[in-house]
């Protein structure tokens, strides 16, 4: 048998409808098999806290092998995984088609699905209901009250003991000026399809843009407008399902899929490029839903029409259909590429686009920042999340940047928090906002 695979990694569909998927004995057997391979390899030791947890368990066991670790302790490893996919994508030589068939994140997902069926905390159910939470928190007056309480030390202490949301985690504000109720309709431009990307765009705005940072969505529309690309905002949307997926709640993912996919498949069929401004949501449509529904034509059509916004802009530039009339240099930008952008296998499109702006020096940090969706918000994981992020905070601060940017707005908030006083002058800005600023629009 060859040591490590030379072929491009492939991924097996998720067999989530098969009752065997949820059989604890079978999953523990597979966990034991894969943990044994990982113990002999240990390449991923510095990626997250899941691997150090595993290796510590092995090293402390009587046999110093996986067979000496109690099966109930396997679940401690599962708890530390937040499904960033980095071990699969960047380290593991044993992923399929290698016969050892190691897909560590999807094995963790299977274990999480079992945990979910056994019952989870109210806090986890609440935090992963981004759409319902957003709808409630974005009601006028409620939004102001929630935002004020989120900044109040006493209220946060109560929130930590009642719900397990760490009191020191800086939380994003909610807005009552939701993106989907306040966007400017597209002027009517002729559709100019390029060789590499369609000439009209449908926006899946995401819960985060709709309820927390609508400015990012308006910036995206301004960029399309400036480049004379006609757009629509999809008529109806629910959460993409990623927060429920990360929790192992695959039935909820299915319910959300039933809402989103028919609407998105319709615009895909009409020839729109679908743009989703949050990398985790883009990844959900590009990778995870197609693996859950490998034979569903609509899901695959959505996958094929789905673009990261910067992937789309770079393709338009390649087609000679993107304006380059930049007016404002950006100076020094510390840019973090999030795991869920890297996993999309598209290259560093945001960096490429920002580097095309004259008077802009981009320093790129390609490492997990450790927040990952709702994981780094939880009281029991907050410290680990800040620990994992420490090298990123340091590297982002090093160039003494004018701007701190990440495609993932949640990671950006976490990074800015971790940089602390080291980078007083650095302004947090989403790459879409920076591109808009560079155009002077
Ligand atoms: S998916 Fe990410 S968090 Fe999970 S084990 Fe792999 S590297 Fe760690
Ligand atoms: S996931 Fe792969 S690369 Fe990482 S420790 Fe396990 S076997 Fe090694």
C-alpha cells in the first residue's frame, strides 16, 4: 500500500438517511479505526484542539494506543471539532481515493448527528436558529435592547450562567434595517454574459447580512451596479442550514433545503450567477448539500450556479467585463482567508482582487482563526477559540495594517477582538466594503 495518496481528494456522499449512519456502536468502531490512523500520523496536531485532545487521551492511556482509550472518551474529541474541514483539505494524505478512506470532518459530523438525536442543550438549538433569532432580535426596540444588553457586563454574566454564551465574546449587533427589506432594486442594464461567468446575478443574502451587517449586502449591490451587472435578490430565503449542519441536526438542514433549493434552482435555470456573501453559506450550497443530495438535480444546479462574490468578480475581470477605475488606494490590508473559503477550492480570489487596487499592499494570513460559527461563542469553547486564533491575531497585527479584513465577517470580528490594543489604528472592514471604497462609490 502506498504511503499517502497522490490523487486529488474526493468525497463520498453523506449516507445520512441510512439508519446505520446513526448506530453508535458502528460509529465508535469507525472512530477507533480513524483515531488509530491519526495517532500514527499526528500531522494535524496544530490545527485545532480536537487532535491534541485525541493524542493526549492516547498518551495517557495504559497501552499508549487507541485501544487503551475508553470509548466514552472518543466523544471528547468530537466536541472539539467545529467542522472547519482543514484537516481534510490541507493535511490528510489518507482521504479518498486512498484506501484508508479517512474523512475526519464527516466522521465527526456523523458522531454529532448521533449526539443531536440523544438531545442537545437549549443554547445550542437557539444559537443555530440564526433565522428565527434574527427575526426576533431585529424587531425595532428589541434590536436596540439586545445590542445594549450585549454590551452590558452584568447582563452578559447572567447570559453566561443562564445560557452558556461566554461573557467576553464580542457579539455582532442586530439591526432593524434588514437588508432584505431595504435594498435598492437593480437599474436595468443589458445582460453581458462572459466566457467564464454569467452577466446577471441573484443574491442569496444570508441571515448574517440580513440581520447583522446589511452594509455588506449594500456594498455588494453597489459593486454590481458600478459594473453594470443587473441583479435580483432571491424572492424568498431561509438559513442556508450550516449552523444546523454543524450541530448534526440533519433533519433541520433538510427542512431548510426544501425552502431554499427550489427558489435558487429557478434562478440557476434562468442563467443567473448566485452570489452568497458569507463563505460558510456559499460552502453549504457548493459542497455539503450536494453531498447530502447527490442525485437531486435542483441541488446540483444550484451548486453549479453558486459563486463566492470575489470568485465572480475575478472571473468577470478575466472576461474583460469588470471596471478597474479605482480611485482610492487602500494602504496596508491584513487579509485573513477563512477555512470555509479555502475549502471551496477556488484559490485566493479576494486577495487577487484587492491586490489589483493600486496603492494597496495585502498581507494574507492563511490559518484557522478558531471562531467557527457558533462554536467560539460558547462558554466552554471560548478560551480554546481564542487560543487557536492567537497566531492569526499576531500575524494580522504584524504589518500594522490600515484595515483588517476577512471574507467571514464573524471571523473578522473575532480577529479584531483578539488583536486587541496591538492594532488600535486598524479598522475592521469587509473586503466587499474595501472594494467599494477603492472604486470611490
Ligand atoms: S474539521 Fe477542523 S476542527 Fe474538525 S478536526 Fe478537522 S481541523 Fe479540527
Ligand atoms: S486527519 Fe489525516 S493527516 Fe490528520 S492526523 Fe488524521 S490521518 Fe493524519
